[in-house]
């Protein structure tokens, strides 16, 4: 094998040796999805034993993304940069945008640093998307120069116009010692005025034993967890003003009476008898969400 092929094989092996957040999430969003592996499914099932709400919370996070994409379109934003996008198979940004505003011709670049997720993304986009408007890029959030270059090279994003930058369910994989604040600041600077930043995270709760057990378990995956307070999380917005209602649990961000119901989601993930599944305990949603606008 050439050096390059050996590097690729080593890298692939590393990605397949451990469960990955992209594929765990893909499995929990849709247990029928063919895009994950036995190691991911076994890990996900073990976490559900510790934290049974995890699956519903992930789906609620996905619903929030849909409403945030709609809010961006209402602000006239038609280009989306989705870092840590995972697998674009379950109610993803381009599907929501094309469904709620087909006339907008929204453009989306998905970015992930996980080889398998990226490879599946390319296949799925090849089947279900518009190759002129929807692209997948393999790049790492921390390598901001490389990532931004690759995003611009797709020619899908016009950096002089406002974009919506999504970074959902990813910052809780970024410990402060890795200095995620540095690339985050670079991306905020590069976005045109009027751009939108959409973030979610799982906040720390030392009293929640299930959550702590899951966070510990993730240390054996490709994506060890680091849970923050909301105050620490808010720093990712860099002082941009938050849209109403501010930083809240995902299901509380501009909820709709008619909740998006995807065919692959179990009925019990939706409201029952008019009551949402978290039954008066919004912290069961696990993810906090916020949307900010660049002045
Ligand atoms: C839990 S998934 C979230 C998927 C999607 N954003 C959502 O909220 O529905 C987290 C994703 O972030 C990706 N990721 C983690 N660290 C990353 C990094 N440094 N650069 C790019 N992607 C990263 C993982 O591979 C995974 O696909």
C-alpha cells in the first residue's frame, strides 16, 4: 500500500474501532437507519438503559433545528453552514428548508470530521439532494482555515451575504482545554452582518446520575463529552443578541402547536393527549438551545 492508502486505512480503522457520536445519533434518530454499525448500536442501547430520555431528547433537538431553519428563512437567510452535521438522513437542514420554503432554493454545506459519516453523507446527498445547492465537506471544526477554504470551494456559500451557521449537539464534545473559543471566534468574524448562529448543548447536571453515567461512557467513544453550564455555553455566541425566547430547552424555543412528525419517529416521541412527552419536567429534554443574530 502507498503511504496515503495506509494513512487512509489507519484512519478508517480508528473510526470503526470505536462508537461515534454521528452514528450513535443516527441510530437513535432512526433505529431502522442502515448508516451505523453494531458497535454504535450496542453503545446507544447501553446509554438508553442509563438515560431513557436520551432518544426523545435527540429527536426534540432535531425538531428544534427545523424551527431554527424556518426562523432563518423568515429572516431572509437562504444559505446554511452546518458544522458537526452528522448524517444528513433524518429531517436535516436542506430537507426542512426545501419543504418550508421551496422557492428560496436554500443552499447548504454540511461539515463533519468523521470519515464514515461524511462518506454516507455524500451517498445520501447524491440520492436525495440537489448537487448544485447541497454539499458535504470533510473538515474539522478546530482547523478553521482548512474548513472555511473547503466551504468556500463548494461555491455554494456567498460569504458576503448572511448565512446561518448551525452547530447543534456538538459543543458538548469540545473541552475548554482544546480552545474551541478560538475557531468559534474566527467563524463568527467571517460571517456577514445579519448572519444567524444556532447552537444547542447538553448542560451539566451533577445531580443527574443517568446523565453523568452517559457522559462517562462517551469517554470511550471517538467523542468524549464535556458538559458545561449555560453561562459557559453562552460564550459561544460571542455577545451576539439572542432571539426571543433566549436560551431555553429545545422544545421551548418557539414551539408550534403542530409538531413536526417524521414518519420514522415513534408515536410516543410526540405529545400525547396534548401533553409533551417531558410532562412538566423540561430538563428531561437534555439539550439547551439558542439562536443569535450578528448585528
Ligand atoms: C451528535 S451529532 C449532532 C448532529 C447534528 N448537528 C444534530 O444536532 O442533529 C455531533 C456531530 O459532530 C461531529 N463532530 C464532533 N467533533 C467535530 C469536529 N471537531 N469537527 C467536525 N465535526 C465534529 C460528530 O462527528 C457528529 O457527527
